[in-house]
């Protein structure tokens, strides 16, 4: 880790820009798109692979999280990153991280409400990575839309001087958002899962003529009517604040955020309503 810091210090001293892409591995084309974007915009690209235990509120989820280290190393090599940082838990947390971040309202709703401690764990690992790497820019995917808002808040709180770059969701040809968790779907579940993006997309045409409450109800009912799918929540929020809206006029850009169980695999996706 001292080595990593030294290497990054020397790049900064040479006035080279550093793009950081944090991941939890089991890399897919969604992750690679972040690395490609970082490659275009920076002199140096560093990707991290670390399944961060402090952001898992569910031990079973942590246990079953896919881990494909050799394939990840091959993918990082193919993507042309300059540094692959694949630390152990002991390296990142030589002692327990007891920091509690004041993440505010952006972290209280949706994933924050459903997964207690999750965003505090995200803030812990991302703040450590920012401190170690000192990136010029850090790249995150809009699949985890709320996470980006939380990370922006953390960076502001902690005074990190960097650009946080939000990257579009990469999807399979059938519309399913790429996710490390997709490998856990049975063939029947995998066939059902694209309905999530289809149903969210279809709801775009309902707004703004249909009320927010009715759109939420229609989306939830359509998801639940699909075999293998069970909605945990479908919330429509102001893209700037992550706070639920009651009326379309409250937000120039609203985001519909879905968490849906497909069998026992928890999938998230979202769609943007622009007016
Ligand atoms: P993860 O390994 O799931 O923690 O994801 C690492 C980063 O990749 C996060 O910033 C995610 O938002 C992003 N990411 C994951 N899936 C996708 C996707 N399908 N499209 C774009 N970015 C993604």
C-alpha cells in the first residue's frame, strides 16, 4: 500500500492526471466502460477490486458475492489499466473502521433505508481509496444512481478535491442492466429479468400525464405480475436530491429507482424521466 501511495505521488508530481475506477470485481462490460472512459480522460488509470465487507449489511450476500480474481486480472490487463489494486481485507482494514459519516438525506432513502449501514460502508471504502490514490477523477456507474449522490456528499464532507464522473448504465442486448450478480440467476430467472428494464422504460410514456403515485403503482404491479420478480421498492426521486417526489413539477429530472428480487438475487435498475 505504501508502494501504491508512492507511485501515485510520483504521477501527481509529474503533473499526470489519475483516473480511479473502484469495483468489487466479477468484472463485466459495465465495469470496463468505466475504465475506457477513465482511459480517455486521464494519463494514468487505476482500477481497484475489493469486495468491501463493511458495505454488506447481509452476511449471506457477502458470502455469495461472485469472486473471479484471475478473470478480473485478465480483464483489467485487456482493458489497458496502468494499475490494478487488489488488496486484502487486512490491508484495507488493519483495524475496524469505526468512522460514521454524516451523509444526510441522500443516504436515508431507498438503499439507505433498506440496507442499514450500507452507505456508511461505501463511504468508508471510497474515502480510503480516494485518500490512498489521490485521483484527479473517479468513475462510477449510474446503475447505482443513489450511490453517486452519496459519494458526492462524502467527498464534499471530507474535502476531497476531485471530479466524480457518472457513467451511463451498460445493458445486455435484451435490456438487462449488467451486474456481477446476474451470474447467480437461474436460466428461468435470467429470462425474466429483462422485464425490469422493459417495464421501467414503458413507464416513461405515462409521465407526466399520469400522477407519480399511479406510475409507481403501475410499475410495481407490472413487475410483481412477472414470474420470478418481486419488487422491494419502486421510488421516483428528484435526481438532484434523491428525495421522493409527489408531483412531476417538483423536479426537472426525476429518476425512478427499482430494487427487484429475481428469485433470491437482488437486482437494481433505474430510469430517467426528463421534462
Ligand atoms: P460494483 O463492482 O458492482 O461495485 O460496481 C463498480 C462500479 O461499476 C460502480 O460504480 C457501478 O455503478 C459500476 N457499474 C456496475 N454495473 C454497471 C453497469 N451495468 N453499467 C455501468 N456501470 C456499472
